C-alpha cells in the first residue's frame, strides 16, 4: 500500500529506485506542458494518477488520484462526502458547489490539514461522489 504523503518531497531520481513507485507509475515517463517550465509530471489516465514534480528541486509537490481503487489508508473504500466527513470530521476549509459563468458547475471540495500535510477532496458536480483526491504539503505561511 502506497502512503502518498510519504512521496511528497521525495526526489525523482531516488523514487526511480523504489519498486512501489515504479509499480505506481506503470512505465509512464515524465512530461511537461508548454509554458509551465517550473514543473513536470507523470500521468497515467489508466491508473487515475498524476504526480507533479518541481523542476528545480526534482521533488514531488503533489499527487492527484482520480481512481477510487488507488485510494489507500483512511480513504480506502471511501466514495462520497458523508463518508469522508465520517472518517475525518469537519474539514478545515470547504466550499459548496458553485455555478460559474462559462465554466458551468464546479463541484464542492473539502480540505484537511495535518502537520504540514494537506488533503484536498473534490466532488463531482451535481453529486457528493469523490472526483479527485489531492495529496500535497500544506503551506503554513
């Protein structure tokens, strides 16, 4: 079982030596988006996973999970807002679904902070089902 928070801050080169990381990325290689020179990422649509790295430090800055089967630890088997809140309690920050001109509906989200870890949970617009779970370091400034 992967502890995604433990990957945050790890260097790309050292992760390449870890079997759990190699299994997680399933042979996908780093990519860049034109105009975003500060970061690179490894994305696997099949695995429902994106890992973002800072280009300068070569460290993991955030992990996005869209496949519920990839959720681990306290999120394993959790599928909706009520089960998230049963598991973690009242979020530190949250927003309800909003209608935004041109974009349409934007789903609700919750944020939880522990030490310097931040867990963001985004919900599918029009429902309370989990859409994306984001693991990152919390900026305490």
